[in-house]
C-alpha cells in the first residue's frame, strides 16, 4: 500500500473528512440563508420605494391631470438614479417614460410584476429585470413605476461568488489540515508499531515515546509504558525465581538423593532404613514449604485473592496470630506481647495478612532466641495502630537485626544473609510479606530497632 493510500485510510483523515462535510453543509446553509435574506430585504425596500413614488405621482395627476403627470415624470427622468417610468394611453401609446419593449399584457391589469425590459443606454437597448407596479388612472391611462433590480442581482451574485470561494477555501484548508493531522497521527502510530514489534521480538527495554502534549496518544503511551514496566518487573522476577529455585532447591534435592543412596548402600537393618525414610520425609516437607511459599507469593502478586477480600479487624488478626505463637515463643524463652488498638479496620484477605504476620513473628522468635547480642532483653512485641489513615502492623525484636545496606535486598526471593545456611529457612518469608503488603496497596518497611529489627506492614485503613 502506498503512503498516500495509508494516509487516506487513517481514522484521523476519515474523521477530518466527516467534519469537513458537516462544516461545509453548515457553512453553505448559513451563506445561502444570508444571500436569500439580503435579496429579499432589498426587494422589499424596492417595493416600498415604488409605492412611495406612485403615491407622489398620483398626487400630481389628481392636481393637474395627465399633462402635469407627464411633465413631472420627464423632470424625474433627468435626475441621477431615477426610477423606471411609463405613462401610456388606454390604447397603449407611450406618452412619457424611459422603458421600451415592455409586453403590453403586463399593463392590462393593475398590480405588481417582475418584468424584463430594455433600457436605451448610449443608443443601444439592454435587457434588465425590474419590479414594477401598474396603476390604471381615470380615462384609461396607465402609470407604470418600477425599480431596476440590476444592483440587487449584482449584490446577490457577489454573495454567491463569495460563498463559493469561501467553501472552496474551507475545503482546501480542511483537506490540508486533515492531511497534516493524519500524517502526524500516522507517524506516531507507526513509531508505536515499530516499538511494539521490537518488544515482541524480545527487547522489553523498548518504550513508547511520550511527547508531553498529554493528548490521548500520550495517555495511551503512558499506560502502555507502565504496563511494560510491570511486565519487565515480572519477567525479571521470573528469571530471578527460576535462578533461585535452580540454586536453592538443588541442595535439598541432592541431600535427599544422597540420603536414599546411602541407605541403599549401607543399610543393614530396618532401623537404618527407617532413619533414612524419616530424613527423606523431613527434606520433602521442607521442599513442600518452599513451593507453598512460592505459590502464595505468586497468588499475592497476581492479585488472585482480591475477590475474597472483606473488611477485617487487623487487631483481632494480630491477637489470633500471637495466641497461636505464644507456646512456641515460651518454649524458646521469648516473651511475646501484643499492643493493639481497640479496632483497626482494613480491607484485606484475613488469610494473607495472618500469614504475613506469622512469618514476621516466626522470624523474630527464631533470631531473638539465637541472638548473642542481648541476653537480658529477649522479647518480641507485636503492635497494631492507625496513623495518618494507615494501619500499621509491626513486629519488633531484639535479635541481631539487619544491616542498613541489606534491608532492601532481603525483600527479594531466596535472599538469606547467612551465607552458610546452617539455619533452616528458604529466604522467602520477607518476600511473601512484601508481596502481601503490595497486594493490599501498602508496603513493608524494615527499621533498626537498636538492637534488633522492626518490621512494619503499612496498609490503608478503612474509615
């Protein structure tokens, strides 16, 4: 398809043609109405002038007869811009006037007429159109008075010519404007198309150009760029998860295989086989926990639980989770306490908020019980309150804490600051909490508790 053909097929050009057609009809109607009204007004003025002249001439006839009427008409004929006059006998013989060649049928009855006549100008007659009024006088005389419509016709012709040129000018300007707009839109759409082809080829770094005009194409480009940013984040997360799964699941799977292989090689009794099976089950349980955490993070980031959300009391959720972990904390020698407001309503998934708090409390108890930094203060405090229309659910401990430089990195999947990995865990707990907070329109913030760590889930509260 040629460039001109593509231009004519664009929606912008078609819309320009539609608006051009509508505007042309509108402009033509307005100009036609102006021409018709102007012509009608001029003709009414002509009729009024003719009637006034007839009244004056009838007054002359009544006071001096036909002879005085003729002299009056001859006097008026010598005035510039005189009207049309004709006085005839009952037989149609001309007594005075400046009209020749009028059909006699037009003088038979009194009334108003539009007549075509010939005026002698410089020795030659020329056809004209006029509005005339015929009056039958006593004695059968006819008096015809009229006004030439030549100026009215010329004025009407000028208006029509101006209307025609105006419409042609409108058409030309509109076509040029339509071509300009269509080319501009087509250029931007072509650029968008090229960018999307680059993205479909695998380069997710491509972005649509935003010109800054904030028009509909700019808004579309901004929305698509935001969508591409989100897709890029998800793809990066997918690659990261794939790499982490390949790395972090390789070790437990290897241990699982080695345990089974060793049991087959050296096992000599039912007890050794039983120990091997128990170890295998333990490793399998750890793998299941990792996959469950990954599935829950995927559900939270995909927003699949949005329909199951309702108005929940964050304080009650926190109390239930704390009650569940009190025996575990007591066994670890940790004092677990809660400081929750009376009622903190949030629009949330009870299951996910509870799981997020459980992860934070579990981490706090685990690291506080293993802490060698502070043996005198071994407590975990769970707090729930409202601040600046935000529900703040925090878990504070006095464990080893997290270095400031690592607080953002630990929110990524499979990140564990303990490189030796002697402690149990998958590095998914804080990732899950951060995903749950984002799903609820909030964030997870980590702060230094001096000593220890303070993790705060901030989500919008319900008025």
